[in-house]
C-alpha cells in the first residue's frame, strides 16, 4: 500500500460514455482502490467538532462558520477572531492547506463531494479557501469546490468560504512543499504568525532524496510509488479509454513488471510541489518528457463521462471529457516494499 496517499473513495467504474461497467479488467480507480483505505466509521462527532479518523484532523462541524463569503486575507482574520472567542472551546483553529482540504473529498459523491453519512452541517456548494498560495500566480490561492471536488486557484481578493481545521494530523498527509508566504497582491511577506501554509508546513516531511532513478524507473520514497522516468507513455494526447488501453498493452509487453496502472487523481496530485510551477514538481525531480495534463483513472462522479486530470504546469486538479484526445499517460506502480 502506498504511503501518504488517501484512497479516493471511488467504488464504481464507468465507460467513456459515463455508463456504469464491471470494474474487473477495466484498469480504473475502483478496480484497485489504491491508497490508504478509509476507516469505518470515517468521522467521530465531538459536540461542535468532527474528528476525521482517516487523517487525524479535527474540523468544525459547521462547514461555514463565517456565514458570508470573504477574501483570502479576510478568511485568516476571521479565524483569528474565532480563536480569540475560543470557537467550539478551542483557540488553535487555522485555514487548512490544500491537501488537508482535498482530504475531505469523496470521489463517489457530489453536491456535496463529501463522504456519505458525513456529520457536517451548513455545507455550501461553493469554493472553499485553502492556506496554500498558487506558485504560478502568488496573488492567487488554491481553493476547492464542494459541488464536485475540483481544485483550482482564485484571486485572493475575490470571495469564497472557509472551513476551519485544527491539529497536525496523524501523518497520513504529506506537506504540500510550500515554504514561502505571500500577501493578497502576491508580494512575498514574513511568514511569522501569518497562518499560511508556508509558515506551518504541516504534514509528513519529504524524505531526502525524494526520488531515486533506477534505469528508466523513478522510485518516490515519500509515497512508495514507482513512476516511469519518461512521463509520456503514448507520446501524444489520447482519449481516456486509449490511456487505459495503453496501460493494458504496457503490462502485456513488460515481462519484468505487469502491475502498471493509470494513477488515481490522488496519486498524481502527490507529485505536486506547491512552491513550484511549470512544472509543479520538486526542483530535483528526474522526470523527462513532461506534458501539460495527465489522465487519472478516477472518473468525475459529477459528470461520469468526464475523468480527473492533473494539470502539471499549474498543479491543479480538474477534469477532462473522456471522448476527447486531450491528455497524456503516465504509468505508475507500487514498490514491493511500499507497505
């Protein structure tokens, strides 16, 4: 089992038209369900707070304590006010980083994209701020939409909701890689006491070295995953089903290793260094032939004829229309000793 990557929660498989199909032999996310499995029950309610047993983080039960949308800077100030008032009996609330916010998403759910039976109240189908700045445009910050789980970046002066979190977690989530802090205009600022991701840097630290190149394979020591050094199996943009077929053909032809998969959206996102862009990968990565976008094996439950995509230049998690030949293929497998 890979480390520091959560299962997406996807349980069903779909063809290119969005129709449900049998998972066996499909090569899709739900056939393998890689990643850290979700405990049952996933959440433990504690009066006005909710403890996520999967990540060890504690969230406010009220998913919108700020009531009205606010700018990114206003979200930090609102959390300072909550701490001053000992909101829910605690004074250590903070804005979650992008990986923490994404950890709540269930890729077999929509409107909201939260696990079935979740105990949260006041959940809005809206963008929610993270504490992580977008490296490609530091005047923007990452946010997640609760309707379908998309993650993109928005201008820090525009308005979104915020959802407070507390605690450092149990180590299941890795740091995002962000080490610097920025104001609303994108100007670098002193990180001390700002509450941004670049100040706190909470999550499991990256090992050094992060990657080891062996022949044409790259071992990620953070997650235990093995990626192809050449990050473009088909050497062209393909449809989603063609991506799955290309992996199947790779397994037929590779006599030494027959366990290649199309990565889930969480596995692709695990590669992102939020301090970098173009590509959004750690500075010492050994990969070649990097492309702008990569298909994930995870279907978009919001519209099942679409699938999840990692945009490598930005580090964004969006979706692509399965029948269009618009994205590339990057195979992944697990190291024997990754458990």
